[in-house]
């Protein structure tokens, strides 16, 4: 089993930036694909971005393209999500994902 711990959420004004981190640990952690998902109140969990652990190839939801950047530090087994030009609609709990494992989530709140 892989343990995933997110950090970096908080309250930010619209147009601002935040950087989320996801630290992975566990004997079975093997990289492959990792990603970020989010869930807003009353809505289903949705895909935000993913990254191939081996080659760094990335994929983004259309709603965040050009504003969010996913990256990873393989030496630290840590994944990041740099979020810029934040919008009110970005308010959600953000979850780190690796295969069937999920982190506990970190709250991101964007205010006007």
C-alpha cells in the first residue's frame, strides 16, 4: 500500500497562486502515473492533472490548462501542483492519487 500525504492548501484570493505537494511513501510505491483530482461541494470528484513518473509526460483537464502545472521530484517521491490565476470555480478539496490509493485531501478555497 502507498501512503499519500497532501499539503499546501489554503485560502487565496481570485487571481492568486498556491502550490500543492503530495508526498508518497510505502514499499509498493512504483511511480507509474500519479495525479490530482478535486471535489467541490455537491459535485463529483473530477480529474485535474496527471504525470507519468518515469518520463514526466503530463496531462491536464481543459479547465486548468495554461494555469496549473504538475511536476514531480523522483528523488523525494513527491508530486506538486502549481496553481496560478486561481478562479472561484477552483474551490474544492484536492486529492492526490496513485493507482487505487488516495490521500486525505487538502482544501483550496478561492475568494473574490
